C-alpha cells in the first residue's frame, strides 16, 4: 500500500517529508511510537497530531 502512496503523493503535490509523516502515523498502530518517530524525524510540533488522535477517536 505504501508503494502506491508515494506516486499519489507526487501527483497531488505532497513533499517527501510530509508524506513520511503521514505514512508513519497511518502505518503504526501504537500512537506513542508514532509520536516518538515524528518527533525524532521531524520536529517536536509533529507530535501534536498523534497526541490528539486518541481524544478524537470514539
């Protein structure tokens, strides 16, 4: 599935850095792991989304 998302990201204009952030969040089921990877790979601000997901999910 990730192999299909890279060409799709290029078509819709998502840069590689943002694509990787989206891929990490969608592939990992453990939110704490997703937050740690996002912080290490991108920046501390990237941890906001994985931290908020459990509050939004029913």
